[in-house]
C-alpha cells in the first residue's frame, strides 16, 4: 500500500475502530450500542435543520484546526487555540457594535480582518518568545489562554452600557454584521451561516500556501529541522513568528465565526472555549492535512449534532466524547494499523482590617491548599519526561483521580471514618496509574505521537468521568463529601510566635507533605540507581540499552509513576479545593502542573517551587477581598498576574527550557 493510500486508510480505519470501541464500552455498561448509533445518525441527518447545524459546527472547527495545523507544520504545539479564538470573537463583536452603520458588504470582511488581527497578536507573543529566546511555546500558550480568558471577560464587562443586555452579555450585532444569511436560515431553519464558506476558502488558501509557495516550504522545513533551515539561508526566526501569527489569525477568525455566526453576540466565559480544543481534535484526526480537516470536522460536527439523540436509547450523550477520543487515539497510534495493512517502512468586595501576620497566614494556608495537588502532579510529569515520554495528559489523569477520590470518599466514609480521605488518595492514584497505562502502551509499544496520545487522555477522561457520575448518581455531579482535607494545627510548632501563626496554624497538612515528598522524589531521581537508569533512557536510550537497561520497562515506570502521582493530585484537589466532583472540578490544574514542571526545569524541587508560585497566585486571587491593600485591585488583574509573570520570568531569566534529549522520541530496539 503506497503512502497516499495509507494517509486515507489510517484515519478511515481509526474511525471504524473508534466506533467499535465506543460500542464495546456501551455494551459493557448495558446499553444497546446499535440503537444508540442509529439514534445518533438519525438525529444528525433526520432533519434539514440538524444538517444545517452540522455545517454550522464545521465552520469554526475547520478554521481553528487549520490554525493548529499551520503551527504543527512548523514544529510547534499551539495549545493557545481557545485564547486566540476568544480574542477574535471579542474583537469582532466589539467592532460590529462600535461601527453599526458600515454597509454589510464591508462589515463582514472587516470583522473577519479584525478577528484575524486580534488572534494573530495573541499568537505573536509565543512566536516572538520562541524565536528570540527559545521559550517553550507550550507553557506560553497555556498561560495566554488564561490571560485572554480573564482579561477578555473584564473587557466584556466594561463594554459601553449601550452595548450590553446585562453585566455579562452584549446585545446582538446588527443585521449588517450577522454571518447568517436569510436564505440559509429559511432553507435549513438552523443557525447555519457563511462561516462554513469562509472556512472552505481558508482551506484552499492554506493548502496552496503550504504546498505551493516558498513560505509553505520554509514552514515545513523549519518544522523538520530548524538548524538545517538556517544553514540553507532561511530565516527560522521569521518563519516561527509568521507561522504562529497565521495560526493565531485563523483561530481568531474561527472565534468570530463561532461568536457572530452562532450566538451573534459576546458574553462572559466560564472557562476556555471548548471549540478551541475541539479544533485541536479535528486537526489531530486529520493528521494536520488541510483537506482532511474538512472531513474530520464533518465527522465531529455529526457526532456533536447527533449526540442528543442518543438519549432516546437511554444512552448518555457524553459517550460521544469517548468515541471521539477513541478515534483520535487510533489515529495517533497508527503503528497498530500500519502493522496490519503492511505499509512500506518509514524510517489551562469587602474589606477586613487585619494585621500583617493574619494576612500572611491566610495567604500561606490557601497557597498550600492549591499548590499541593500541583506539586504531586508536576513531579509525576517530571518522572515521565525524564524517562523520555512526554505526558500532556496530566489534566485527564487528574480528572480520573478526582472522580475516584470523591466516589471512594462517599462510598466508604461511614465505614472507614477518618482513614477514608487517606485511602481515597491511594484509590485515586491507582486509577490514575491504570489510566496512564493507556498513554504508556500507545507511546511505548505502539509508538504513537506522545502529544496526541496525551491529548486523547484529556478528551477521554472528562467524558468518561461525567458519564460514570451520571450512571452512579443520576445527575451531573456527585453528592458533597463530609470528610475532606481541612486545616491543621501542628503541635508545638503552631505555638511559636509569629512563625507558628503564619506557617503552622490553621494550615494545610498535605501542603507540607507534598513539599517533603518533592525532596524524596529528587533524591530518588538523582541519587539512586533507579533514578540514574530512568534518566538514562530519557537522555540516551540506545546507550542505556547497550548497558543492559530495559528501555521499555523504565519508560513504563516513568509513565505509571506520573499516572499515580497525577491521580493523587486530582483526588487531593477534589477533596481540598472542592467538595464534590463535577465536569468543572478539574479545569486547568493539569495544564498548570505541566507548566510548573517545565518552569521548574524538570526537577522535582523546581516543580515544587513553581507549584508554590502558582498556588500563591491562585490564593491571591481568591482571598484578595480580605486583604486591604489588594481589595481595591480588580480581581481580573490578580488572576491574570501569575500567568503574565510566568511568561516574563521564563523569558527573562530562564531562556530556552531544555527537556531530556530523548523526551518525546519513540524508541525502537535494534535487532
């Protein structure tokens, strides 16, 4: 089978295998999978309205996926899609409301242009930092998502009053700015709009640029080998910046299509835009092919539109997300498929007067609460990456750990008493370990792309956890727990004047446990034979293999350790910073832990210090209204500050973050 045929066959077979795996999961839980799929497709294609909704969904998905694909072709993992899309959405609506009298023939292209500029500017920042300082685009784009989210919400709240319906939502844009066309609305009775046509034009343009222009050749060359590109006379820095600007601009247009085309206004967002991460899923499914993105978007649009129909078969619609994640998994682990189709070998305001000690006491206590889960999870990530396996699935692992910890707590609190919360951490860790085994098998045995496999975990975990919660409790969240990790007074130490009040009274015990654990983890990693072997397979796996070290086994150890610690972190977060489990319990801390790991230079102690920094920033935002000198500062600035500071510090003092040499590189044992 030739290369072109394989490129078509692998996604097609992956879709089939994903649907089969979804059916198996349905049957395991006693659902009629055939009936479920029948209702899904009947709903998706059973009316002209739903067909229109499929095409409505495709528009922003295609544009955002194209943005991800351009960055990927240049060798960068752009995690900032939600932030870039939100920037484009806000800017386009603001422009439409600010200049309501512009003729429609000019208004539509101008809103697209404004959205592209806004998204491009957000993409420019990580591009500049990567090009000139070697700063990791992953950590910068993660930070930018939060900066845009919090700043964007504040901008919306401060729109002129004549633009607002209430404090959280704007009025709809005028008919001259709407992306909906009368004949399409009349024909389909849906929200289908010109976004799909804008997206198809973008597909053609990006395909032409990538395949037929000098810029496209330079983007692909830099993605394959930036040093060789520089040697050949290409400007790698210029190409890096341009690719990130183009990526951000496409995402910005996608955000405008989602906002003006679907909702026709803008409103305060509770979290990062789901369409951003869905666009990433589309690009991964299409292996970053512009043409393939159209078909992948159609598939995802069909699944999303038809999902509500599964309730007719008494099947929770969340299972559709499991099917989607399964499909992407099989695409990433294409080695499994290639093995059997025999291809050619290819080598995230009140004021109270208080003294300084009381202020510090509140800050330290809350800092430790938020930092402890990040410490465990980021150290787990460091172990995985020192073994040579990139684990961006920490968020998904934390979700499964949080779900398990809360369910265990609710189930056994009456019989186990005070031991329940401690055993729930163990249970969360074990489930995290088992869940991370998916990543281990995919990357180590099936040689799947590490980032794609980790993304699958992040897509799969929330859908699976919410599905199980609904199956167990009959609603979208668990009951509230009675036993949790509350505040603790250290005997004797809490009696020390000043220091005892600040650090050892009414504080988080698990925060200190996590800090102590970071030193143990550092000792194991850098002062034991096990740690030496683990690091050796992440630096020079061939040399380690020559010395008799089992590279595959050590990599399994690294991933499974990260799974266990991530599960512990999730269980701890759900029982200290929350009181139950729902779809919004774990939204972002896994990505923050990933950032803390990189910020901490892949060292357990460095990860711990970075986690304390992020924990402190979270504590400042949470308790700012109780601190006199912070109470007058708008909360949005305090929430954004840590992410801005992270980028500044990373760029100014750390420069290029150097991961283990073989991190993310699949190892093939020589015969």
